[in-house]
C-alpha cells in the first residue's frame, strides 16, 4: 500500500471520527437543553402539586379535598405519618398519635 493511500485513509478516518465527535457533542448539548427544560417542568409541577394539596386538601374551609388527597397518596406525592412528640408543636390541630399526611420526598422543598 502506498504512503499516499495510507495518508488518504488516515485523513478520511480522521474526518469521520471528527464528524462523529461533533455529532456526539451536538447530541450532548441538545440533551443538556432538554434536561434543563425537564428540570424546569419538574419544578413547576412540584410547585403546582404543593399548591393544590395545600389549598384543596389541607385548607380548613374546603370540604371536598378527599379525592384529591387520595389521588396524591396513590401517586406517591404525600405519605401517611403519625404525629410524634418531637413534632407535635408543628401541628397545632393534632396530638401525638394522630395520623397526618406529609409531602413525600418527591415534593419536599429543597
């Protein structure tokens, strides 16, 4: 095989590798943008879910939040918990041993 032929193959291989690298970099940039969008959506959905649960389930004057609360529990957005002595001061309407609902790890504020 002549030296020119080898050089030509090396150049073509190099171009193909560079193009693949460029394609991969473009894909990473696109994925990063998509991840950023998903993170923003996730944040917005969590905020919406917190708002709906606070205003529709836990508001003293609402009478029909049970279905929404049941759905939130089914979806893993809230979890059942028993009020402990350490936290009873945080829940003025409850006593130790009462069952309450709290945001799951998915919806906890960070």
